[in-house]
């Protein structure tokens, strides 16, 4: 009875708005960026996880990060790859490199223009 007495029912109008939007909008396919970080790192002659992190930091940042942040990124990549040698991890290092790149882009230094 309460809904009947309302002049404007926000629940119904919210549903109708959502329904109309779903009819008119074209869905955007989601997926990862189509870049090969493994090849980028290997072409930069990186042989260790430290080299890989340093390359990614230099590639994506204008301002250097602090030593604690750099050490945390290197430690994370070491743990994800279970080795410090990139030659051992060539076949499975794309996802860990993407995660490190995501962490780099999440730093305040990346946000500085």
C-alpha cells in the first residue's frame, strides 16, 4: 500500500533505467592489454628479476620510486617466479610481469604527470 501512495517510485524507475540502458548500450569486450611484457623485458637484455623490475620502472615512471618500493617489487617478482633468473621463467613470467606493472601503475609516482 505504501508503494501505491508514492508520487514517484525510485525502485521502479531505477529498474526501468537499467533495462533501457541494457537495451541501448553495446557491450565492451574486456581483456588484458595486447602487449607482450615478456618480450619487452627480454629485448631489454634483462637477465634477473632485479633487471626486469628496473626496466619496468624506467619504462613506466618519470619519477624514481623509493628503495623500499623497489625492493618490494623485486621481492614480489622473485616470489611469483620462484627464481631470480628470467631464463628459467620465460614460459610463465607474463602474468607476474603484468602484476608488477599493475603495482607500478598503482604507485603515487606513476600518477605524477
